[in-house]
């Protein structure tokens, strides 16, 4: 199996809700047979339950697990649709369907239901006492798990929980894509295309149009090193690529690489994923903020919660070495070129749309300013220019939105809570007017 097919299979399994229940079906078929044979061989005697009482117990377990199973799926589907409508549909595959608590709870319900059905069908004139005991215990565990699942789902579907989950996933991706810490001096993008000269061959995309989901960089390096050449992957992870678009440029000996081997090193899908796309987490968070700031929902506090996480992500990105487009082998020779986002890309993504949709909300404007000022204080000097431009644009935006001087002065105050933290007011000339106060790091 080629790498891209295996990658798609693993990604599909991780985001599919049916896989764990299906495994539970297979396990049940094994466990029920083992326990029944063990029960009959050993002759367990627990409570001396009659056949009629055992049948009633099995039927009760079947009924309650079936009810839990139907209720969980029905309510979960409705809750997912409501949550995706209020926030963004991109949280379904990236966050909700990958939640192991939900998947394993459904698997437990399926396992218990089928186990009770199998035990009931094997109950004749004698009762398998140990099997009955296991079924009863599984029923009690299912009741406890169902009650926990209701509470868990209610907490999981809150905007603050969804935003935190997306942020955690984005942090992991950033650390994997940019493993090196930021240098003390400014990063200078290295452009090695001119020394490489014209490409020996260009490989175009075939099959089905789609979004670049992931690239097997190590495989590209191995192939390029074997043929003593350089392989450049033209799209960026997250880009949409149509059939016929160029995807690889081959230099030197890499021109002899088989096209099928090259295409197997990249996988495409219908939508972006978080695995190798460091900006997609930002994209999801900004979409949630934009939806919250829409006139239909009008929930600026959720937007402030999103900015909290954007602040956290930008701080991590700002402390990473971002210009690692050139990939070298163990001998220090260039073997692959892979485009990745730079600092300005992250800053623009985190600020622009939130500022455009939310500057008219004082708490959003104040929280954006707090994020910008705090990042300027905590990140190296060469990261400041992009942040200062965003603060200048924020000033121009709120100047156009707030005609009253008092509102304008209040909107210019940096507040890590948006509106409700320290206001920075002081008496001045007999009147209480807000003054700008920088947020501390």
C-alpha cells in the first residue's frame, strides 16, 4: 500500500464514529463464546438465579442499552448540527467525530447489548451464572457511562470547550511543522531556486481534484538523495489542486523519479485537516469568531474566547523558526523544498477578519489590542513590525466606527478580558475619562 493510501485510511478511521462499535461487535463474538465455555466448564455458582429471572435480567440489559444507543446517536447528531451551525462545520470532522469518549461509549453500549442478546439466546434449562453476572455488571456500567456521557457532551459542545480543543490540536501541529526555536536574529528566507536552474521535469496532478492534506517529506528526501537531485513540492498543505496543475518540480538527478512514486508521497482530500496544516487551526478559530460576531448570533464574548486562543497560538508561532522550506539530508545537502506559512501569514489570519467583523464591539477591539501589545512585549524585536501594523489598522478602524470621544478612548484601552477587566480610568480635569493602559505580559 502506498503511503498516501495508508495515510487516508488512518485519517478516515480516526474521524469515523462507526469503527469502535464495529470492533465491539467482533470482540463480543469472541468474549461471549469464551465466557460461556468457561462458565460451563467451571460451573460457577453466584446467586443461584432461576432461568426466568436470568431472562428478565438479560432483556432489561438489552432494552436499556438499545435505548442508550438510539438516544446517544440521535441527540449527538442533533447537537453536532446545532454546534456546527452556531460555530463552524469544520469542527465536525476535526474535533467532534474524533472524540474518544463518545466513540468508546457507543462501543460499550453495542458490546453490552450484543453480549446480553448472545447470553439470552444460550440460556436454556440452565443459567450460565457467571455470564449473567458479567451482563448485569455491564448493564450497570452502561448506566453510569450514559449519565457521564450526557454531562460530558454538554460540556464538550460549549464554545469554550470546542475552541480549546481546536487550539490544542493546532499547538501540536505547529510544534511538529516548526520544531526549531526562533533564532535571535531575523529569519531570512533562503531562495535556492536560482542556483538550481531550470527544472529538469515538472509533474502534474492526476486523478481527482482536491486539497493537499499531507506530504511525506522524508520519502521525498530519500528519493532525491538516492538520485542526487532536488524535489520541490509546489502547492502548500491546505491548497486546492485541480487536475493538471503542476505539483512537483524536479532538479538534477531527481528528474528520473517515477511519477507514481512522487504522487504517492502526497495525499489529497475533500477538505483541509489539522495533521500537517499549521494555519488550519487558526482558520477554524477565526471562522468561529466571525460566526459569533455575525448579526444573526451577535455573541462577542465568544469572539473574545477565540482571541484568547489565537493569542496563545501566535505566541508559540512567534517563538518558532518558521523558514524551514528547504529540507536537507544527513549530509547537509538540499533535497526537498516545501512551502510553509511565514509569520506575516499567521498574523494576518489571526487579526484581519476578527478586526473587520468585531472592531465595532468594544470588548473585541480591546482584546485585540491586548493581544497585539502583549505579543510585542513578549516576542523578539523582528516580530514586532507585523503586529504594529495590525495595531495601527485597529486604530484606524475604531476611529471610523466610534464618533464619540469617550467611546473611542474606551475602545483604545488594552484589556485582556475584553470589557470587564481593569478599565484604566483616572480622574482628569474634574472628569473621569478612560486612558490607555498597556497590558502586562
